[in-house]
């Protein structure tokens, strides 16, 4: 036993001993060995870096995926008197400056940021002047394309580590398959000997898979929820299902609320608070719910629809029973929902023409080797949804086509809170001239004015940075109210190369990615139909070889392995209906200048979304989603067979 470490633990954190795995990780780090820690959620991963940060000479930089998680950890660090701060969008200009000064002066032990912060060139400039002892990557599985929650920006972290000369790395995650584990470690050159993994298996979770026909699910759910004690989460796939099922539960006397990404922020926050404060028993949620929900006494998690993958499943059931008390994890399963889950994958796969639209934009619209991009706008122009578009941009960076420079706000809107003339009269000399030019470059509509920075720069020689900090300063002083909008990312175009070849490469990348997603779904179905202990197999899937072979409480151990079936056979709508629907879509498209392609018509019939379908208000066209119960490829085949019947070819 290392008594020094133990004393230090007592002194700074008030714990008398380390939890499983913690000391092992900390010893590796203080010996200068980068490490990967795989601990289940709620078992003290964060202490590994918090403790180590105190032993290191310089600052520890923590990359965290979620603002709420950062704020929780900062609150804790403040409680135990460790100087820590974050740089995030909620800080005022003044607070931000303070954090940067503290970091420069060596007054901070821990600095937390989101991975997106690195996109900002000004931040990169700042951080490159700071001595950093350790980089910590929370939710590190996001770096692996084999993982379930791949975040393209994470792929750039090893590069940043090198550029910033950070000697030590700690990766933290709760879930990783063997493949993901080694992938993560190798990207940061972590010796496999320095992977510390505690058991994945949790003996207080009772896993049940109940084969249930689609039409019986809602009744079954009521029965099941009534049998449970305490609070729980019901997971569904679609936003409208969350609403429907929450209403259904409420009607049956169960205190339930819906939660999904389509709700406004305040509503979601209110729902989360009610759940934390035990004011609501059941939250019916899409996967949007969970990260950052730290409630220890969740007694049950029910999957009303199939999860997206085994990784998602394990993460979602992992929210139950953090207090160690027995908790139920029930999945209502049939194969009907499979089509929906699979079709979602196709919904996020860009077409070749869309990829070409992006590379063409880069080619046509870059000036002096710089290319500016607003995600919203580009998403609409190229018909690629935002998440895959972000993946695409990172791919282009990794392929050395682009290099991120900085980001800025395109729109500056402001209004005066004091008399304009009184304000101007406070300034003299050059500063006064500068401010008068700002006013001259602003077009006021009644109260609010929009500043045209380009116009300002044409009339008066000044840095963009100066304008931005002046506006920030006035806003801080309260003399103006400032609204900034439309974040614009600026990239340097390194080398586009052969554009056609590039487009094809990108297309292959996305096709390969969707194949992987589809096979992940197949693996999950095989898991639910297993005839050996579910808890044991789940632990093995996450490379925990020490779980008991029979948990004695899962549905298989209790003699009820599930056989999943399709409970409803869906007839195809009549060809006439499909033809009419697609022709209407084509007409709408023509009217508004969008050329409808075959994949887009497929999206439309499958009830999927795409930026152009949103623009065309496709949901309102009759026939939207009429093939939603059919597989994407079958819809494609159907359209191909009807190709001569359409107003124009679906190129
Ligand atoms: Zn079992």
C-alpha cells in the first residue's frame, strides 16, 4: 500500500480508501505512464484525474462532452478546494479573461473544455502558451469509429496532444468492447499494460427480454410499470412515441412525463428537475435523456422500443440502480421496430451528389485559400443533416483537405440602453472615430441595429478582433445589448486534389460506416435472442471475463429465452398511391428549386427527414411515410420498378 497516496486522499478528498481500480490508475499516471481507465458509471472515474492533477506540476486539461457534466465536476472541485475552471459558452467576457489569466499564472490545477473549443484558433493560441501536464479525455470511446457514440472531433485529439506537447494522457470511459478499447489506446499510444479495467458486471441489475407483439406492448407496459417500485425510465425510439406513451401512462393513473430533443430547453429542464426531485415517477424518453442525469435510485429502465445497439442498451440500463439496490431492466422486443432502427442509419448516409455539393462549395467559394462555412446553411444547400455534415468536415480535416482556423459570429445585432450621443461623447480621439465608424456601419431598424463588419472594414482600417472585443466590452458595461448569431467556421483549404476522386472516397467512407451500423444492429438482435445468461454475455461483450456464468436472475437464467418475431405483416401501399405521392413531391421540389433524387424520394416514403424535405414541408404532403414499415432497400427497389411512372426521372 502506498501510504503517501492514501494520506493525500484523506487530506484532499476526505476518503479513507480508494475504490477499485483508482489507485492502480493513479500510480501509473504519477509514474509518467499514460493510461486508459474503464470503470462503470458511478464508480469514481473522475477521482483518478482529480487526484493526479494535484500531484502534477502544471495544469490538467480535461475534455468533457457535456456542459452539465463539467458544471457538476466543477462544483465538486470547488467543494474540495481544488482550483478548477472551465472555458465554455456560458462565461461572460470578463469571466473568460479571468480564467485565462489564472491559467497563465499557474493558479489553476484543472481546466475543462469541450472538444469543439479547439476549433477556435484564438483558444489554440492561448492554450499553446500554457504548460500542460496531462490531457484527460472523458467519454473517450467517442474517439473510436467502432464505438456507438463516435464523435468525429475526438479524432483530432491525438494531434492536439502532440502539438501542445502534453506528456501524459488519461482516457476515461464506462463502456468499451475489446476492439474499441485497443483502438482508443493505440490512437494515444497507450501501452496495453496501462489499461485498467474494473468489472463491468453489476449483480443488482435484473435483465429481462420479453418477446412482445407490437399491438400488445402498450398494455404490457402498464402492467409492468405498475409492478415496479420507485422511479424509472421508459426508452422509446421516436419523439412522437415518447409523447404518446407518456400520455397513455398518465391516462392510466401513472405519473409520467415525456422527454425528447424536440421539446424546448425549459421544458426538458423542467422534466429533468421533476425527475431528480422525485416529483414524477416515470420519464418516457428518447435517447436524448440520460447523460448528466445523476439519480442513484432509478429502480427500473424499460426499453419500449429496441435500443440502437448493445452499447446504447448497456449505457441506458446502466442508469438503473446506481445505489446498488436491485433494479429491473426490461426490454419489450419484436422485430417490427428493426426496420425503423435500420432506416435511421440510411437516413444519415449522404448521397454522392450531396458530397459533391460540399466539395464544390469549397472549390468555388474559397478566397485566398480560406473557406467559410455555416453549418445550417451548408446543411440545407447540400441536403446533408448536421451530424453527418460535421463528420464529413472532420474527415476532410483528417484527409488534409481542410484545416480549421477559427470561428466567428457573422451577425452582430445590438441596441442602445443609453442615449447614443451621451455614449459617443464619452470618447475622444481615435477611439471616438472608431466608434463613429461602427455606428455608420450599422443599419438601425427602430431599436435594433445590425453591424456590417465588412462595410466597417472598408471604411476604416481595423481588425475584426478589435471590433469584436469593443462590442463585447460595451455589452459588459451595459451600454448596449448584444446578440451574436450564425457561427461561421473558417477553414484553410490545404489541398482539394482530384475532386471526383475525393467525392468517391467520401462516399465509400459513409457507405462503409452505414454497413457497420447495420451489422451492429444485427449483433444486438442476436444478443436479445441468446439462450445463455444475458448478464454474463453482456459482460463478456465488454471484455469482462470475470462475471459469473449464470446470474440466476435474468430471463434466460429463469428459463425464458426470447424468440423475437415480426408481429405484423405490412402490405405495400398500392403502386398508384406511391406514384401520386412521389409525383407530388417532385412537383413541390420543382416549384421550390429542389431536384428530387431517388434516395430523397426513399427518405420521403420511409418517413425519414432530410434538410430538403424539411424545406419542402414534406410531412404535409400526403403520402409522407406511407412505406415507413418497409426496409429502405425494398423501397428503393420499389421506386426503381416504378421509375417510368414518375413525372421525371429520379436522377
Ligand atoms: Zn443470467
